[in-house]
């Protein structure tokens, strides 16, 4: 899956979860920059991403996430491991 397609799908997830169609995802975007991105919505985000991409994250992998770019890299790694 190309990075552009990943961002498109992630943008849809973010817009739906945070109920904000003005959010623009960049590699540098952090939770601190999204007012509704609290610990509860972080869990919802991870569950939504796992469902949308049919992948599973390990707790240790999630602890290292700092930006949307890190999340994209991790998704790409998971998809590559599945041959997608």
C-alpha cells in the first residue's frame, strides 16, 4: 500500500473519530496538536486503525509512537510483514 493511500485512509479515521473534517494529517502531527486526542481517544484510534488495516499492534510498539509519521511507518511495517 502506498503512503498516500495510507494517509487517505488515516485521514478518514481521524475525521470520523475526532469529528473534525478540518484535520490535516502530516508526518509531524502529534496528539498535543489535536484537542480531542486524549488517552481514551488514543485507544479508540488504535482500535480503529487495527480494524481498518487488519493488523495488530504490540503494546511495546505503541509506546514508541510520537507522531502520525511514526504511526504510518508502523502500519507500513505491519502490512509489509503480511505481504501487502
